[in-house]
């Protein structure tokens, strides 16, 4: 688990978002430390009220980038002027606040507590479907806390999903250390069966499937893609963290998949779905990663062009096998991270630019944004911001048709049609 330092600037809204980030990080087993010099990860929640504040935010971002292995930038300036950080050559990732907890992982699985229960947060219902995983990754400390996969029956998870929907959930987020191996402890991977039964619950709602490692998905890729294609309740979104484009590094990491299996998963979903979002993760600077290995990761990123990408620099976790390896220098990791993050920004920006001028139907309003805006998700879980939402009477839980009018690097803007 990661040690994190968080700094918050600006209004009460920003402070509330930071508290929620801290809660989610704490629940995932991460630990807050007193300063950036003790942290693996720094989080900067920014303000942009005046020009002087903007300069202060850029300066502080540069300082934190130099003091920690990874920097995540969120808040008002990140959302409104995210390109300023790239133009200032700040070595950090610009994210929406609710994406920060997922990004603070060092490539590790998300962690849930042993007694994790469904949570309703606004119109979003969070449903942990299992605990543990079937992996033994050399860099991951999470497995020491969670153990092997423990899958409750399908009927139990469906009942929890139904209760969330009856309580007002419009979006169900399926979570777990590795959702793709749900049921493996009982001799059968059955994520596709669970999703099919959840989608048959009466009501208007959407379902987002959380992280599923490529190996787990690969064995049921055709069944899973068919379920996605058949049910509009499912966001056409798959988070399959590849971590490296080098089979040699994947072997050293003890990842269970090879690059070819990851590509076969993508090919299967491409054949089944016309419009979908691929999300993946890369770890840069693993101790055995050579220049050639990094080049293979860059080539894979450019070939597959995932629309959502988490780039994390390797850092040692106590008690893991990878912690015993001689690490690469911080300069090498920063250079590789910067190169990959630059390509990432281009890929994601291109994906959102292609949406401009198109109409997205039955887009779900998920939550309030900053000022008078709302955050919405289309059928592929792409984020669309509607400004002046009160003029249109939009509230979380509504479904609306939107024309995409513009975009920023990580999201689009739209207006009702």
C-alpha cells in the first residue's frame, strides 16, 4: 500500500473532495504521512480563483513533482486549465478527484476490508463482489492483506445490487481486487453470469465493471464481450491493467498474462462492440525494465490506444519480492514516465476530440460538478460535463441526450438536445 501526502487549496468544495479522497485511500489500506519527503505519492487539490493563485499552484506542483515519485493534480485548476501543467512541464498526472484513489496504487489491486458492504453515495452504488485475487505479483503488498479470491454466490451479489437499485442507485460500480476471477475459487469464472443477472434487475441503471486483470478476462473474453453487447445497462468499459509491453518484464513481475493475451482480449471486444472504452495501467521503471522493454511498452500503448491510462512509477513496497531488487534511478523512472504520460495525453485528447459534434443518447448524470455543472457518463463511460446544469433542470440520476460541443484532455463538454 502507498504512503500519500495530500494538500488542498481553495474552497469548501475542494476540502470536501479531499476528505473523500482520503477516506477512499484509507479504506483501500493506504497510509497518510506528514509530508511529501516521506510519501510515495503526492496529491495536489488545486484552486484557480485568481492569476496569482494559478502561479502558486504551478510552483507548488513543480516542487511536489521533485519531492515525490508520483504526483496527482486535481481540483479546479486541474479541471479548468489542466493544459497549464503540461505547458509548464510539470511531471504529474491531471485527474478528476474521484479518479485519484484508483490511481494511487503502484499497480497494486484495490483493497477492500473483510466486511466490505455495498455503499450508496448519491446515485452511485458501490458493490464489492469478492475479496482477494488469484495473482502473486512480485511488487504487490495487497495480497498479504487479502489472500486468495473468496467469491460469495451470484445470488448474494445480485440481492445486494437489487437493494442498491431500490435505494436509488442509478450507477452500480462492481469492485474487487480482480473482478475477472470472480468464482475461480469455486472452479468456474463467472463474472459474465453475475453481470447478466444484475442487468436483468428491473429499473433504469448502469453498471460499471471494475479492474479485471487480463489473465482472468482472457479465459471468458468471448462470453464477457457477448454480455456487454447484449445489455445496455452495462457501460462498454473494460479496465484491464497490462502493466508492461514486455513479456520479459511481465514474467519478472509474475503477472499471469502475456502481451498476446491482452491483445486477444482487446480484439474480442473490438469485434463485439462498436464503441467502447479500454482502460489500462502501466508501471514504468520496474527494476528489471531495460530501454528495450520500455520501448515495447510505448509501442503497445501506441498500438492499442486505450482511452483511459494510469501511468505509475515503480516504487518498492516492504515485504514484497521486488523490494529486494536493485532499483533503477529516479531520473530514469521520471524520464520514462514523462514520455509515456505525454503520449497518454495525446491519445486521450484524440479520443475526446473525435466525440465533438456527435450526439450521445441516454447519458447518465452521475454527480454534481464544480459551480453549476454536472458530470455525466455516456455508454462507454466517457465523461461529459454539462455546464449551467440548472438551466436544463439536470440532476444526478437523470438520463439525457447530449450533443458534444467541446473537449479538454480528459473529458468532453455537452449540452442537452
